[in-house]
């Protein structure tokens, strides 16, 4: 959500930020409505004051037996005018709120211009893609050959974009989630949290998933939503709160099932586990002060990177351009893992600083240590990591010519010492 005062202060800059995302200007319309609303509210206050004065005067006339019909008629006319003004104010507030809720976050100045992913900027690369003496296979070829990745049964049960894992691959997926949680809670200072996977409208709206992404989420018949990521309940856990500055930053992590309808993705990544309706992800969320959010963004991204480094998966960090930055983000780093079966870099994590965009929508604030009025917190979220995509990366990078998969050393304690799946 945006602060109308910031728009008033520099409407040209506001529209310029929208233009970077390929959106039309809205400042003039919003400011016009804002001015009309303020004038209507002023007129309403004046009429309320006049109506109170009339009530007193009419009371005096009635007590003295004098004629009061003219004043009573004026009072009736004022009431009609007040109702019209109240309706107009409500309409203007509603229209403005609808537009403001539909507008994306303002971009950080460091975000590069560009219309789509082709303008994204590689920040750095870690690791060297392995050279194979054989033709590298994709994860679904490896998994199906092992008899441990079953898309046919999943389709029979649920339809397309689901998978059944069995045996050592199922255990590896579990191991990955546990390993990530241990790293984030034991080494990175995040508090492990279990969260509901069903949330209400307020939680989805506060974390900018509604109304923009309603078509990409699943809704139950009783009006709740299956979470697209644990970002939603973790971030919304501070909705409406006034936190003490001494308790910040607040860092939370959760492993949860996630659900997405994948609307608009027909024909993309149809085979395999890259794009599923249901998947597991370890999420990181930070609640912090405006002064610390940029440093927290870098810290969070490094936490995700270290997971890939310990697993031995080559990756690169990408700074997303204006046209590819998500709706709620001011700035986003994507981590892309090297998948030798595809001979391509594919997204495995996305770490975003939303600044006070979500906080304004859910009214989450903190009380400054030096005193003063409460201030909106800054919220950040990042994948640390997507379990299914990490499983894919480990499988493809650890594959052997005989179709077996070497288990990364850091996962072996979670898998009973198993060194190879085959």
C-alpha cells in the first residue's frame, strides 16, 4: 500500500516509478480525487457545525413559543446535503483505495531498467558447472528410472502438476527440509515456526497477495486460502501490532506445504517437478527497521546462498530488473541453480525487500527507542530454499553414468549415512 502523502509530495516521481514497470500514470487522477475528498470533508464539517447551531437555535425558539419552521427546513436541507457529501466521500475513498491497492511497490533506485528477465543483471556466480563424460539426464528421467518419482500415480490421484516420491528420494526431500531448517535456526538466527497453511483474506491482503493474485491461489469453500508460501502467515503474524524496537529484527523460518494454481503457466515446465500445484518450501521472513532493511536483505540472501554452497550446487545471484521485479517488492535478488540436465540456470530462491509496502497494508509498526510516534516496520521474505527445486538440483548435479545419485555429504547424517541413491 502507498502513502498518499508521498504521492502528494512528488507525483512525478511516483508516476516515473510506475513507468519503469510499464504502467500508466495515475498520480493526477488520485490527487484530483484526494483534493475533491478533502474539500467534501471540509464542507461536511462546516455543515455539521451549522446543523448543531441550528439545533440550538430551534430549541430556543420552541421553548419561547416562536416560529422555527424556517430553521427546521434549513436543517432538513442540510441533512440531505450532508448525506450526499458522505456518499461522495465514501465513493472517492473507495475508488482511491482500490487503485492504491492495485499498484505495485515503488522500486529501489538500484533496480535496473528493463521490461523483462532479459534485462536482469548477474551479480556473481558461485561454483563451476560439472563436466559430464556422459549425457546428463533431467531429474524426471533419473527419478522415474529409479522408480522413486511417480507422476502417473500423482496424476491419477490429483491431476497434472503433482508428484509422488518414494524411497530414498522421498527421504532426501525430507532431509533437505530438515537440513535447511537446522541451518537457518542453528546458524542464521531464525526462529523455527510452524504455521497454518489456511489463512483468511486479511492475511493474504496484508502480504499483497490479494486482490492481485487471487487467480493464482486456491480458495476453500468456507472462504479461506491455501498459502502460496509461508511468507503469508509468518509476515501477517505481526499485523496490527506495535513492536518494541529492542525486539527487532525479528527473524522467522518455516517449512510448509505451498499451493499455487499456476494460472497463466500452461505449457511451461509441463514435465517434472519444476512447476507444481503443491510443493514444499523453507521460507525466511524478517521484520526490521527502515534503517536496517537493506543490510537485512543482503544477510537473508547470503543465508540462502550458503545452503546451495554446502550442497555443492553451482548458482548465480541475479538482480531483477524493473519489469521482472514482483508486485510487492522494492528490490529482489533471485538465486538460480545450474541444472545440467537442462543445461540451464533455473530459479531456486527469491529474496525480496518489500520495505513498508506490506506493513502499511497490515498496519504493522514499531515504537522507536528514542520515543515518538510508531513507525511502519520493513518486511523481507526469501526462499531458503524451495525443497522440490533443490531436490532437482541435487539430483541433476549429483548424477552418475549408471543413473545413481551421489548424496551430498551434508545430507548424509539426515539419511542414515546413505552415500548414493541407486
